[in-house]
């Protein structure tokens, strides 16, 4: 079986996962350090995607082309967008949309040109397994399933958050990489799933809340969910 990719956008989100790998070897490709090894008996490749959609797309392509992964698992944090999504909640994405993509009037707003679609689904099978792993790893956390919005900006004001809520009322959370991974995995026919712990409410307090959450919580959550996922 091909290796499974374990991906996060920031070092703090992935550091605890790397600490669990007993035999990793590092390869640097396209300026990124890819750690190949084993975790709970499964062959894995762990890497930082870097931040933003273009960086994420590069990382996804290298994982598929160079390391031949057929399953991609993204862990990390996001800003809560929907009213009931609170700090500390967990969101497993069923689909992704680029909230800052607008090629209108040639194409409808949010639609990716020449694809005929604006929302890229994750793998239902992989996402179900990931959601069950999150429930086991973090039994006290509220779990949400649904749409996640990605864009190349850190949403950090209540005004901007309200605009996004109005434009995409079913979006649960907002982040900066998932839609790019979803599109690349769609192109290659690779199974993709993503889990995000809510670090902030994408409002005027988001910057401080995000930094504290990354340092204190995110890495432990990512490692716990990944462990539960790989143990099955």
C-alpha cells in the first residue's frame, strides 16, 4: 500500500506528529522537508504545506508525484465562521470552496474556471474515518461536518467574518490551504480528508487567539487525532 501523507500548514501543528515517528528520513524537494517513515505500523510521509493556496498546491503535487501517496490527511487549525462553531470545536471538511475566487462575469462567483464546479468534495470514506478518530481522540470536543472556506488572507475582523457568513452561509470555518489540496487531489484522483480545530472566531481577537492556540493546543490535538486515525 502506498504511504499516507500527514500534512499541516505550520510547524507547531506538525511537531508532535514528527515526535511520534521513530524512523523518519528527510528529503528536501521544492524547498520543503518531507519526512518519510512509519507511524503505528503504517508508512507515512509528513510535511508542512506552508501557508496559502499556491504553497499548498505545490506541496500536494510533490506528495503525489514524488512520494506516490494515494491518501492525504490534513490537520491543523481554522477560524470559526458559522455561529455555532466555537473555539476548541473540531471541523471535519466534507467539501472546500475558495472564498476569494471570483472570475465573474465569465464564470459564476467561486466557480473554478473550466471545472464547472466551485466546491471540491473530500473523500467520504476517509472523512468518516477521520471524524471517528477525532471523536475518540477528543471526546470532549464538539465535532462539525460540512463546508470549509479557503482563501489567501487571514480573516481577522468581525466585519470581514460577517461578509463571509453572508456570502457562504453554510461555511463552518475559514482557513488558507484546504481548497488547494482538495483541487489537486481531485485532479489526481487521490483521496483527501481534512480536520481543523477551531483556534479563533475569525474576528477582531483572532490574531492573539490564534497564536495562543497554536502554541498551547494545536500540536497536541493534531497528534492525538492522527494517532487515533492510524490505529483505526
